[in-house]
């Protein structure tokens, strides 16, 4: 049984990426899952002056500790102008200042969704290239395009091919986690 931390890279109270993460977490069966809604974890915009004057928030330290205790992470990143949101970039900035290799030896299932046909692929590619700098191993990626057409909270992923692709990605992630 693996311990998995799951969250979206969005701080929106109506985040579709959080909905995708929550759905994915519901499929994890016997594994221990900690699902975090980042809407409830506000972080100030990173700046050296702010860090020097105020240090690190308890929320940030607790999140770092939760990451360190996990075997793997499921993260779904949102997209603003083909890049990760400022919120997610800010979160990475804070975590990397607290501990440079905060994702050391962590296996990650990286996902993204958007209402558009590209499914936040720009953001997904950026984050896929950034997280290994902090020690992460990206095991698998999954993009869900056209969220409003392809997802319902009560049913999950509606498109049969996308649902199968999602399940295969999740299974690969779990195989990697449990083959330690």
C-alpha cells in the first residue's frame, strides 16, 4: 500500500483540475490518499524580502512535510496563457526555497485539463520539464481536453478512449509506486 498526496496546481474554488485530481484519487482503492484543496492554502507572492522578513508559513512547512512523507504525488496543473498558473509557479518557488530537492525520489503522475481542445498541454509540458529539477520522477502524464464535454463529477471521464488512457496512466503510476 502506497501513501499518495494529490492536489491541483490551482487555487480556484471551482478548479476543474481539482475535480480531475479528486476523481483520480477516488480510484486509488486500498492506497492511503491525502487530497489537498489548494484553495484553502494561500501563499504570499514569493520575494526575497518577504522570506527574510517573515520566513516560511506553517502551511508551507506542513505541505513540504506531507510531500516528504508520501511515496508519490498526483498533480493536475492548470494553464494560463500556455503556462502553469502564477499560483503554481509561486508554490514551486516557496517549496524550493524551503528545501531545494523537495521532490527527491518522488514518483509523480502529472495531469492537466482545460476547457479547450489542447487540455492544458502547454502547462503540462512546462511542469514536466521543471519538476525533475527538484528531484521528481515523472512516471506518466495525462491530459484531458475539453473538460466540460468530457467530464461529469458524478460519472468521471465520459469519453471511453480518454477514460481508458487515464486508467492506464494511473495503473502505470501505481505499478511504479509499489515496485520499490
